[in-house]
């Protein structure tokens, strides 16, 4: 999501400037050939979905804690859900990791199989 900031004159005529923020949440742009099918979609570079999908397509796997540190993704499960909505099958593997004061935390490790990595690279616009 990107923030677009614009300044406007105040409606009361004082000449003061008010800042108006609008949010743009577009992450998918259609391919020039065929935007009606999933095969014609591309993920916009620089977005959170692009960054996470690029890391997964490169062969890395992450749990939510690693994604927080390494990808700055605070809600990896939601990002994975959006990636799956694009037609990429993400592999989910339950795991237990150390938590605070020696406690054990159940989480999920996310990764892509080799054929899904190829599909993700196409969606990212990478050459195979």
C-alpha cells in the first residue's frame, strides 16, 4: 500500500494548507496481452506481496517471525493468503519454535514447491 499525500487550501478561506492522504492498494497490474486471466497478471514491484513472493520464488522459506525480521512483513499469513488468491499454491508446514522465556510457540513455515516457484517467477515477470 502506498500513501499519496497532497496539500490543499483550507475551505474556510484562511489560506492554511491541509494535508490530504489517500491510500493506493493496487498490487496487481494486468499484462498488456490479456488482463482477464491469471496468466496475464503481474505483481507490481516494490509491494509487500512482490517482496514476499520474490523471496519464496527464490527458494527461501519463512515462518511469521522470520518474515518480520527479514522481510518486514508483520502479517505473513495474510500476505500468503493474498498470494494464494493469485493462483500460487503455498506449502504450509506446522512447526514449533522457541518463544519467550523458553516457551514453545506453534507457527507455520511457508514455502513453494519447484513448479510453484516457476509459476511465481512468471507472475513476478522474471525470465525463466
